[in-house]
């Protein structure tokens, strides 16, 4: 009996990796939709992957099922979902039909995402300096993907068409990539605290977000992306002033 236990494990302990595989499948399926010119479906799948990103780690900690295998699998999935797929989407959306040198912007963004994840992996077990709030170093990969796709979300909403702005979009894509590899401290949800008397507004905000999710999906994505862009700009300004956000 003890030997049988060593050869098996509770299936519940596989749940974190199953969540990671779900996100990875979403990213791979997004590539399929890029090939058939359904960028809206591809974007939805990447948004879904971003929504569940981090859930695998949370579940692993709750179940005490953390492993090096799971951490590396999560990093590889993040590279595909938030490094490769967004750059291919932007290329297909705005860059492919103009200058062939636009491919350089795709390479810059994707390589920056890879470098950012590699740096995160090497520093994963390094404790933060004493007295500092939890924060990301540079824009995290899911946040970079959302920033990269924000002009596309605006186009899906019908507010503006950035597909003709190939050079500007390409430069923007590369800049987002550089932000991911930067040393700029950016906000982490772990550092966010809500006063107890203000929690009702958070709950109401969630109700509004769910309402927009099922009625005006792209409006919600534009608002969320624009909000994150503002927070990122604030972090950049604070960094340039020599302060930590």
C-alpha cells in the first residue's frame, strides 16, 4: 500500500497545471483565429488567458502543490500567450501589408517578453528589499499584452482605426516591449489595499464591469486597458522623479 501511494498522487494536485494548460490552449487557438482573420476571437482568447493567469499559482499555494515543473510550464505558457500571440496579432492587424521592416517591431516586442520572463524566473526566489511594497519590475507580460492590443480594442469598439497607422503602431509595440524589460517598478495587486468603508464601491464597480462584459465587451476592454495605461504612465513618472510607486 505505501508503494502504491508513492506511485500515485491526488488528482486535485494537478489542478494548477490544468489551469496553465487551459491558458496555453487558449493561446494556441488564438493563433488559429489569427490565420483565418478573426482577430476579435483571438483577442478574446488572450484576454481569457490573462484573466486566469496567476490563478494557477494561487491554487498551487492553496493546495501546497507548488513545483518547479509548474512554474516553468506557467512561464512557457506566458511567453506564448503574452509574447508571441499579441505581436502576431498586431502584425496581422496593422504591420503586414506595409513595410517589410515592420517585422522588426514584432521581433523586438517578442524578444523583450522572453527576456522579461527569463528575468522573472531567475529572480523568483529572491526576497524584495526590506521596507518595500510588493511590485513588479517592469510591466508584467499580461499587462504588456493588454497594452499592445489596446489600439486594436479601440478599433473593435469602432472609435478609431489604427490599422492604417502601421509605423506608429509598430513603434508603440516596440516601446511596450521595452517597458517589459525595464527596471521601472510597476503596481502589483498584492500592494493594493482598500479602506473598509470603501469596499462597497469596489463591489458596485464589479457589478458594472460584469454588466459591460455581457453587453459592451470591447468598451470594458478599452476602459480597462486605458486605466492600466494611465497607471503605467504614473509609475514611469514616479520612477523618473526617483520615487517608488
